[in-house]
């Protein structure tokens, strides 16, 4: 088992990575939440029916609370439904919420835990590659609005994160690709050799990179924003897809967003053609799309990007450059639209 600490002083916790990590849940809950007498396990109905789910035991009396699958269900309504079911079960502030699933589950259940009794402890058991390398770590919880991704939420750190890599065997190819979008981000952020590592080490290295950034900048100043590389366009694409009932996964959108960010950086004179080509090779090599979805509306995407949580009444991007990744503010709308047009011509 690989242990990755998230150093946040009194709120320090550990990310445990390896085959069978979920079976450590009872031990972790007992150590981290000794006052808990009851647990609420939040998951998707389809996961609760899988054989490995029987290994999810918080060591306390618990009820299973299910969420519908899919980003479209990551809503304030889902948070209300969870909190009401917690209340009906008599969950106390000193008890524990256990989130078992992908990023939609950990984001939504984590926000419900943050809001319920103004803060109830929770443990994440991410079951997707996306969740294990990114979404379940760092305490950013939240849900979507029709106006954009993750616009409502809270910083609420888990008491532990158990990344059981055995659960990844249940993923279909598209779910793997979804996680690879975040892995690609870490390649450009800090680890060009990441893709050469065994799976457990890949997950642990990604977790360690994120843990170091979170420890230095918990509430998303400029440094933590670097973790959103490729996400400004990605969140816009997801918002547009949700508005139309389209089917675009987060990691797929991030792949497109990484290529777009490289093109925008080149437009602004920050990188050269070779660096753009490297982004295309890495993203395409992981089986992710490198082109805009058909019939993307540039003005609509610009509107979503202007509402991105990094923005301060401007257009803000994380962009590559001579010094590596940096937060770049006040990017002109003309540059953003011109780069979208350039990317559309590459289709």
C-alpha cells in the first residue's frame, strides 16, 4: 500500500493507494473519527450491486444512499435529497459520510457532508481513475448549475482517501479515457515520465502532486489554479453539452482543453509549434479527442469561460510558457475566439 500524506496541519490526512485499499475503511474511520456511531455510505445504485462493494464496511451501523449516475445529476437537488435522507436516518454531526464512486459521487457527497450540520466528517473511496488521480483529493466539493460547472460548493477536506486500484478493473474504456484526461494534465504539470510507471505508482504520483499543491494553496490562489490546466475550455464544453443533453465526459473535455490551451499559448507567443505537437501526441496517445465537438458555438463557449471560477471579471487561463505552467489573466476575447476558430479548422 502506498501512503501519500496531504499536509494541512491539524487537518492532515492520508491518501492510501493500492489493491484492496477499500478494506481498510473500518480501521481508518475508527482512527480518524473515533466519535462516530453511524455512517452514511453514498454511492451509485449500479456500484452497490457489484461484488467488490461488499468490501466497503465502515465498521459502524450504516445505510446506503444512492445517487443517479451522470454529471447531469450533480445538482443542488441531489445535495438536498442526501441531506434529508441523512436527517431521516438520524446522522449526527459526529458521524461519518463515506463517498464510494467517481467524481460525481465524491463531489456531491462531499458537498452534502460540508453542508449537513455545517460540517460532517467524510471519507472518499474513489472507484474511477478520474477520482483516484484527482477528483477525490484536495477538499474541493460542489455541484453544477445550468450556468456552469462546479459553481456552487465548499472547501471541505476528507478525513482520508482510499484509492483501491482493484476497482479500476470494472471500468469500461470510456471511463478509463475519462481518467486519462487528468493524467495527461499531470504529465504537463510536473511528471513527463508519468505514463511509464505502473498503475499504482501513476495514481500515487498524481495524488502526491495534487497533495503538494493543495498543502501549499488549499483555497485556490494562483498555484492551485495550475491544477485546472486545460479545464477552462473543458468546463465550457461540458456546460454546453449539458445544456443540450450531449454526451461528453470530463476527461474527454480536458483532453480537448489541453490542446486548446497549447494553441492559445502559441497564439500569445508563449510556446512554439513543437510544444503544441507534444500536447497533441500525449492527448491522442491516451485515446482522447483533440478536436472541438461538431457544431461548437464559439460565442456560447466564450460565455461559459467568462464564468469560470478562476475568472475575476476577466478571461483567465492556465497556460504553458518558458517558465512552465502559469495563471494568465486578462486574456483578450479576440485571442480566445481566434484560437477556437483555428482549432475548428483542424477538424
